[in-house]
């Protein structure tokens, strides 16, 4: 058969059905996905102000949720970073005797702790009262004798300078100790020489000067200085505490229980982090509930808008059905409009959340800078959380658009023309 033009081909196909029965589908035209999106976007153009306000209402709700929950995530991150500044400190336990007990750990005790199953390494520390002389000025403070791995296990990282290595004639001082000597905690103090004398209980003076290698920002605790164990080579020491690092998180609580049975006090950062996480998770949920309230109000406004749109478009629905649009087409059209409103509202909410959070963060950091504090990022916005917000916004809009879509499906062309 020769090729026919499209119209002639359709006529021929229709003519061949003369001897066959016609079904309802022969007179129906299903909307394609692209057609659905085009018709749905047309509603945004024809009623632009209403569409913008509805989208903005959803956006404000999503923005409120994002702002408050990301603030909760941010507080959680800041607290964890302050508790555990190094990865090894997460799996470390500090076992110690209180100062008033006059109990100490000997080398024999340390060897027994090393043999505990799951212990990766230890770092003992001793503390004495002492005297430090810097640039001719003397002052009393605490002298802490430690090994270089102590800082990694304890999570104490110098804010200025760096930690000392074994055998190095160096020391790390707290910011409170520097202020005791009238010095500012900045780069200019690095390299200054210190003369240190211990009272243990007999007086003992370190036979060589130690240079300041780093500064730990600590204005809360009394002034102290860290001195390497190698500076007291050959001098027997009794230790007040020991840092114990477990091989993994599974061993942390096992080692903790063993050390408790030995009569020592215990401080495990993993315990602190778990407790902090529980408290902050509850706080984040509460913040999210407050934000969700704004989203519920937006959803009610969305439902009202979709219902009004249905009443305004009954004549249009009648025409579409008269031209062959199926009930499913009408339902898809309303649900697509609701979905797009929620999707655009979710995107607008992310922009609102980002803008308000960055504005507050900038203001807080400027305030901290004026008081010589450190800048902080108060908000944490995980990618999964932002994607979830857009998805949730779209789902809520679909839910609110379902009832108007169902009513639109039930309208017959005759009823639609009557209502008009």
C-alpha cells in the first residue's frame, strides 16, 4: 500500500473499524507527562500572584524547619568538637585518683593496665605544684609531666604552636599561665625560655631551660604548664592519672568497667558524647516541631488555594472532559500542580533557610570577633536533610491537593457547565 498523508491514514484506519465495535478509549486522549507539566505551569502564569504567595507560604514553613533543625545540628557538632578534638580521644579513658586521696599509680600499675585486653596504648601523667620563671618574672602554678602522646589521647590541641616531641626541651603553657606573667597568648610567646622548679615534696629544678612550643587556650582552669617526661629523665615519678586508649569503641566500656573495679575514677569522652547527643537530639526534635508548626499553617493555606482553584476552573474541567480528557487526566493535572507548588516551595524554603542562617551566623561571628572570640559555624545543613525537606514539601502539597483533585474527577461536563 502506498504511503498516505497522516490525515488520510487516520481516515483509513477509522474506516477499517466499521466492521468492529468502538470502545470508549477510541474517543479519549491521554495527557502525556510533558503536557501535564505545561498545563500545570500555565496555572502559575495565569494566576501568578496567587501562585507566588502560595509557594512563598510553603517556603516560609520549610525555611523555618531548616533554620531551626540545622541550628540543632550545628550545636551538636560544636559540642562534640569541643569534647573530642582528636579521633583517638573518642576511644580514650582517663583513670585517676582524686588529689585528696594521696593515692598514686606506680610503674607496676601501668604495666598491668597495658595488659588489659583491648588496650592499644597508655599515657601516664603526674602533677606537682611548682614555680616557673619567664623573663625574670616568677610565679606559682601547676606543673604537669606528660608524654607527647598525651595530647592526642586527651584531645588537647594547642591553639598556637604545636605539641612537643619526646626528648625535646620544650613546654606547652595554658593561656591563663601566660596572663599570670603579663603575656598575651599569641605567636610572639613561641620560643621564650622558661625555668621550672618542682616541689615534689622536695624541691627539684629542671637542669635546662625549656622553650615555649605551644599555647592551649584555657582561661577557666588554674594556670598550668605541660613539661615532657624526658625533662625529668632518671627521676622516679608517681602518677596521678593515666590516659588509656582502646583499640575500638567496643572495648571502651569493657576497659572502663575493669578500671572502675580497680578503684580508680573514670572519665570517658565517649560517655560524655553519648549523653550530649541524647540531650541535643531531643532539643533538635523540639526545634523541628516548632518549625513544623509553620509548615502546617502553610499546608492549610495550600489546601485553601487548591480548593478555590477547583471552584474557579469547573468550566475548564467541563471543556477538557468534553474534548476527551479522562478522569485520570484531570486528577493528574491537579496533583501535578500541587506537586510543583510544593517543589518550588521547598526550593524557596532552602533559600530562605540559607539566607536567614547565614545572616545570623555573620552577625554572631562579628559579635564574637569584637569580643576577641573565635568564629563558629552555628548551622550544619546535611545534603540528605535538604533533599528530604524538598521531598517532604512536595509530599505535603500532594496530600493537600488530593481532595480537590478527587472532587474535580467527580465533576461531569454537564455539572461543570451548570456550576459556571
